[in-house]
């Protein structure tokens, strides 16, 4: 595989950090948000400029500083990192537009602080995506934790502060208490922290030690919300909806699960995991999270909490796909990073639009809302279909590959988990849609007239819902990147 050296990965990380002073110095909201859009488009442009090289099989490398032998602050753009960076950088543009409608529509306080920490969070996300080694990934993982804390506690009331403490306890507590000692041990065993397509821990320790290390990483990267270290995610729903949408449907949670994927593929490697017979254990942990998260979602009345538990379940599809250790299963798991992102962010956008337009948070208060907000609820319906995994949305493709991956790995119990979870997805999403559109006039809680949220709140979910449909018929470049990543992992 050809390797080229370029400063572009570093620029992609730094561009939104560089925008922060301009956001602070902006004298009015229009100027501030112009800088936000400028940084978002420049970041996306830099990421996009590296796509052709990555698709051709080239790795782009940028070394910033050597800390110790085998431990550096360095970036490497490969297919897996490019897929995640494309998703997060493109959705920052859409979420920036949505933030204008939401934050202005509710006349939220501290909007400059909000946009500044949002920019820092996106820098950390791209840093994780392009990390060349476990040390760099860990640094940006922690940066993301502290950059998102002010966003989670944005409302600064008692509930927000309590949720913020819980957020840091879970996210930072596990990274320091579990990931850090695991990383130190891995360095002592392998003499390096550089990600390798075959892993760097093979033949370095006893099976018991390596197994323990794997689960320290899996549970230590608690942003992945693998049960039982998941309860920070519903608590973090006190944040403004744009925060929930991008950071808790795309960036934060995806950074967690992406970190787990990097550990599975770049630290351990498929061959080592197969020799340790860890596939059934990984898939069992993921399956429990998928089913329990889905069942808890069934009982939720608050729409954002329902989406939070749905996210907990959906994240573990990615862990499950990688845990299958079959090419199609891994392809489906990696592809689900993108497909879930566009579907779930649509649903969060819709929840926020409903709150801006009506002040309603609970599903029981939304009977007949489809008559008042037909565009928003139509987008919600399409986002739901993508998460359930049925046409005409792209979520169908990733779930299809996950299902075929279970057959390829001869894991029939996991097939039933996937099918059961899709039925559960339908069981908690379709009643929301049904009551929104098909209630009787007597049951409707809203007048039969169209009154949508502001354009900046309605446009983004329409865009992301449309992209979810497009991804079914044209899943590129995400599908090619997922396939390339799996070929590198398996040597196929």
C-alpha cells in the first residue's frame, strides 16, 4: 500500500480550532455563524480532497511529534478513518444550519460559547478519525470528553449539572481507570502503539491477559455505550437538541464505537481474536446491549430518551459486526457508522423541531402532530425506516450485510438477535408515526393546520432524510471505503 506524507490531516483537525477566536471576537450572531459555516466547509473540503487518494489505496500520513519510541502524535488517513471523517465533517455543516434555527428559535443563552465548544468537539472527532496510533486516539478522545461537557451542561440548571457530572464520571472515569492502564500494558507488551492491519499484540502475552485487555478497551471506551456503561447517554439528553443530534447520534457515540473498532482491528487483529476464540464473547456482549436497549426504548414516553436508548442499541450493531470477524459482517458494521448517522440525526432534528414549534417533549403529547407538522413528521418516518433497516433507506444495506455476515460466520443465534431487534425498532418507532398521522379528529391534540418550525429547523432533517434514501441506491463512497477497510483488515 502506497504511503504519502501530507499536512492535510493536521489541517483538517486544526481548522475548527482556528475558528474559535473568530467566533469569540464576532460582534453579532450573523458574523459568528458565518465563521462557523466557513470552518465547517473548509474542514469538509480538506477531508474531501483526500478521498480520491484513499479510494485508490493510498494512506496519507502526518507525523507531528515523537513522544517515545513507538509512541508519537501522528495522523494516518486510511479507508476506515476517512469514512468516519466524511460522516462527521459533512454533518457538521447540516447541524450548524440546524443550530441557528434551534438556538435562535428558543432564544437560548450562551450561543457563542455553544458554537465555540461545538467547533472544538469537531476537531477532536477528526483527530480520533485520523489517529495513527492508540496514543493519539486517546489524546483526542479525552479532548472530546472535556469539549462536550459544556455542551451537555449548556442549560446550567440543576438537572444539567447533575447530568454533566454523570457524563464525566462515566466517560472520563472509564478512560482513565480502564483504557489508560490497558494502553500502558499494551505498550509494554508490544513496544509500540501504532495501529497495524494485523494488530501488534499477537504473540506478546498470555491468552488470559490479552482477553482482559480487550475488555478493558471495550468497556473503557464508554462513549460506545456498551451495557452496563451506558446510562450517561440518556442523562446527556438534557443538552440542546443540536448537541444530542450531532454529538450523541454521530460524534461522541461514534468516537466511542470507532475507538473500539480501531482496537479490534489495529491493536489485536482478526487472526489474534480468532485464535483466542473471542468472537462469541464480543457478539454476546453486543447482543445483550442491542436487545436490552431496544426493550427499554419501548417503555419511553420522552422522545429524546427513546432516541437515546435506540442509539445505545444501534451502536452495538457496529461492535457486533466487527465481533463476527467475517468479511461481510465487518463490512456491515463499518457501513453502519454512516447509515445510522444519517438516519438517527434525522430523528433528533425532528425531535428538536417539534420542541421549537410546540414545546412538546413527550410522545403522548404529540397525537395528531403530523397534521400540523407534515414535513417534519414525514422526515421522522423516513429516519425511522432507516434505523429499522428497511427500504427505501440506506440502513437496509448495512443491516443486510450484518445478516449475511452472521450466516458467513455460521452464528445463527446472532441472526435472530438482528431480526428481533429490527422488529423492536419498528415497535417503538411506528406507533409514534401512526399516532402523528392516523388519529381521529377527536384524539388530535393539534389544530388541523400546517405550522412547521422555522426553516432552519425543518430544512436539515429533510436534507438528511433525503440522503438516507439516496444511500440505498448509491451508497458510495461509504460502501467502497467499508470494503477497502475490511480488505486491509483481513488481507483479502
